[in-house]
C-alpha cells in the first residue's frame, strides 16, 4: 500500500530512481545501509514519511477519480 501512496501522491512510478529524485541520494543510501530496499514495503513507508505523504493518499486519489467519472457521466446523461 505504501507504494500506491507514493505513486498516487507524486504521480511517479514506485521505482528506486524516482525515490532518489524525490528524496535525494543520501536519504535512499541511508535506507540501503539499514537493509531496506525498494522491494520492501518498509522502504516505501520511510520514503512516504520523508515526503510527508499521508497514509490515505491512494484512497483519496481513487475517490477523486471515481467522483470525476460520475460527474462526467451525469453531464453526459444531462445532454
């Protein structure tokens, strides 16, 4: 889920190179030294914490997209 929150908040794929771009090389290197790698959910939890990404970013994005789809459907039906 932490990967999804990263992707929803930053609009970047949950890849190490994007985490480096967002957080900086030094921070990512410190996670690697702790034994946390991009395949680990704890890695993404730490990245999200560094970027102040809320735990519900993915759910919020899904809700916004659903509301937008429903709005467009209602507009289309009104025509």
